[in-house]
C-alpha cells in the first residue's frame, strides 16, 4: 500500500478546470482548496494505478503550474495476502 499527499497549484483562472481533472484521476482525492487555486490532494494505489504514477500525472495536468509531493507512506506488508 502506498499513499502520497501533494499540493497542486493551478494557473490563475484555471482552478475549476484543474479541479475537474483531479476528480477524474483514479485514486486521487481532493481534501482542501484555497481561493488562489491550490489543492491539497492524496493519491493512493488502486487496482489500475500506483500512487507514484498518480503523483506524476499531477504534473502533466493542463493548467497546473506546480505539483509538490509533501508526504509519502509505503507499507509492503499491507500488500501481502
């Protein structure tokens, strides 16, 4: 199990567009949004996407100025059957 959190900063005037893209990403959840277009998000492993891949996708979203990972947790024992 891997979980990461990040701050995603949208370009001015593009917060709604960035929010919509974040909401479509598998394993990504928005926890907070500021009036100036910053989002606090978490990314968690899913059956189709790893948390690491989801964090990398944040950087490629249209309208994102910056995405900075601020926390990461990994527990390989939780992955075992």
